[in-house]
C-alpha cells in the first residue's frame, strides 16, 4: 500500500533563531530543523516530515483530503 505524499510550501511561515553558531528553524512554535554554518557552505538538517529544496522549505502531508470532501458528519445544511 502506498501513501500519497504532498509537499506544501511553508517557506513564508518558517523563521529562525540563532543558537550557538547555528540557526534553529521553527514553524509556529515547533522546531522543524537547523542550519549549521560552515566554511564549505550551509548544512540543513530537517526534522521528519520536513524538507529543504531549491531555497524553499516544505512540509510533507500524507493522504490529503479530496477536494469538496465532507469533513463533518450530519451536515444537512451544507455550510459545515
């Protein structure tokens, strides 16, 4: 069985805080990775479910809901 994995661009929502020679990366208040600065270049270490690719940060989302899928049971009025 294969899972559908979707990458969501979260670049605009990621921020960093300096932490003893490296930069910790956060999404909201959750630490998602770290950048270590070296003479050979930057080393990106991302947490599980996150990725850095082509100067962008991505979150991996598995099994995204289908469009127009009803997310609430007993929704007889159509607005939920």
